[in-house]
């Protein structure tokens, strides 16, 4: 039996197709999220890659900010539960999950069976989310996927004092105009996001092992800087942008084997 997890975020759509709750048959990421063609495209792509049709899927579980806007879904589950479940599958010893997405960041404490025991979330302010990095990457004329590579060349990160993304963008533009090095600005930008999210993590209690998920975990410096900030080792979950979709597919599978169907 196959279950699907569809994670519809504010900036991207992710799908995992899972066989018997164990084997990932296909996965897809489309870099546009709720309110766009992204979710349907990501789903179609995952089906096509596995050579399957909609009728072959026993249960579709949607998660993420746009989970109620996917008519094909059978169930909707919060992304906090799905990230916890997805992490539990790959790193069962994890105690704290840091999920930084396109427009929010969450720190989640997980219990011994992969359920959520507490969480803190920032969804009010773009600073401390992927959006901040997207905006700064544009100013620095690199794709956000290249930001860590640029920042890795830095010897002295530029400090960004503005707490608001719009003001921080102007601040960065003036620093570049005054001759600041692009790599130093890139490093300062990543540090700024990490510092904000670390504040969130400390509110939930930074208990190790700590792991990172979400699209921003693909930036290899984020975990390294987070480790410096928190004073605990921070591990990145492999394929962390897909953890929510994996968790949704696993929760769907658990419902299916308990006899809960559409
Ligand atoms: P959401 O679920 O909120 O839509 P994601 O968890 O998919 O968001 O994260 C999207 C964010 O991840 C983007 O805003 C971007 O900053 C970051 N991101 C996406 N792809 C990459 C990449 N290849 N390298 C670094 N950062 C990335």
C-alpha cells in the first residue's frame, strides 16, 4: 500500500510517496507553495516519477500552511507533528527539532515516541526565516542555494543591526555601497537569521540531540552557526526540506494500518 505526504508551504510544495510505511518511492519539490500550481505539480511529478496514478494511493495526508487548500487530500495534519514524525523516523534519538522554512521558523521538542511535547513558532516576522535569506541573496546577486558557498569565503562577518527585513535590506545595500565584501555580508546575513532562531530554540529549551529540518537546513552554514549560538551539536536531517512530507506520509500509513481510511 502506498501513502502520500504533501507538504504545502508558503514558498514551496513537497511530496513523498511511501510504500508500506518504509520505502520512499519518489519525492518532489516545486519551489512555489500555497495558492499556486505548485502543490498539484509536485504531486503529479511524484506520481509520474514512481509511474503511479492517483488511484494507486491509499491515503493522501496534507500538511503545511496550505494543507486545507489541497482538494485531493484525505487528511490534514499540522506541519509541527509531521516534522516531529519525520525526524523520529530518521533520527529517533532527537529531542529538539529546528524547522526553518520560507516564512516561518519553529522549535519543537519531541517525546520518546516521536510526538510533539512543546513548540515555539515565529510566523509574524520574516527576519529569522528563509525569506530574509532570499531577499539578501537577491541583493548579493546569488541564488539562495549559493549563499553558504559565498559566506564560507568570509573572514569577518558584517553585523546587521536592523531587526526588520525591509530595513535590513537597505542596510545591506548601503554596506555594499560603502565597500563591504559580499562574502562578509552573506555571512552576516546567515548569522542574523541563526541568532533570531536560536532565541526561539532557547525558549523551548535547547536539549540535545538537536536536529534541523526545512528548506533553510540546505544552507550548510546554518547548522554550523546554530551550533556556535546554542553551544550544542546540531545535526542536519538528510533531505530536510522533505521531512514534513515524509512525516505526513508516515502518519497516513499509521492511520491506514489502524483501519482509518478515506
Ligand atoms: P516552506 O515549507 O515554508 O514553503 P521550505 O521549508 O521549503 O519552506 O523552505 C524554503 C526556504 O528554504 C527558502 O525560502 C530558501 O531560503 C531556502 N532554500 C530552499 N532551497 C535552498 C537551497 N538549495 N539552499 C539553501 N537554501 C534553500
